[in-house]
C-alpha cells in the first residue's frame, strides 16, 4: 500500500525524517510531497526543499520526493493515492490536523488520514522554530540533518 506524506518542509527537520523513516517500514511506498504555496514566503525554494529531502532520504528505497501546486486531494486523485500521513506533536496540532483531515475527506471521499504521534524528543520541533533559533545564531545541531543545518547557515550568511 502506498501513502503520501505532505507538507511544506521549509526545511525538513529530524522530526519529519523520523516520521518518514517510521512510515517507510509500514508502507510499500511513501511519497513525500512538497506542497507549493506561491503566496507564502519560504526560506527555501521548492527545488531546494526537494533536493534536501531527496538527500536525507536517499537511504530509503521506497521513499519518493515530489512537489505539487494545488489541492492535495487533486494530486491524490491524479496519482491514485488514498492515504495521507501526518505527524501529531502536541494537542495544539490536533485542531488544525482535524480540520485538514475532515476537509480532505470531504473533497475526496476515499482520502483517509493516518496520524503518527511524534517521538517525545521531537514533540516541540518545527521548521519555524529551527529557523528562528538559527536566525539568532542559536544551536540547531541535532534538530535537523547536517546537510540541512549547513543549508540554513548558508541562507542566513550576510542576513
Ligand atoms: O507542513 P505543513 O505546513 O503543516 O503542511 C500543510 C499542507 C501543505 C499539508 C497543507 O497546507 C496542504 O495540504 N496544502 C495544499 C493545499 C490544500 O490541499 N489545502 C486544503 C487542505 S485541507
């Protein structure tokens, strides 16, 4: 069975990577889908986010990285995928995740969302908090893969 793990991934964190690794053991194929929202400002372009994701998942044979602009359910219908994977960190995630899961299911009856509880050590982790800490020269080692840490530092050079 194949499943889709959608997100913004600006950039991928060790929390995302943990979800990808755990799912890759349970499903035949995982599509990590970078959703492109042109109206939002991002640190990394879609191409950069894809390249970082491909790099950090290169050891996982059944993980494929792609991007899409539009509704997630439209990608799912076009590519015959019915399962969405999302990670749940704290209770604060729940309302937003429930809203998305119900809306996706309303738009596409066959779409089901499976939630994985984030590991304790990643339960406070988000791309935004990593970028904020890095922007003030805080230590982000261990929160993102090494390649991503270097890419963030590169972006912030001269800012
Ligand atoms: O990593 P994020 O930012 O929490 O991911 C949110 C994402 C990209 C999965 C969500 O915003 C999304 O699916 N966007 C695509 C547009 C869409 O389908 N919107 C309706 C979802 S209910």
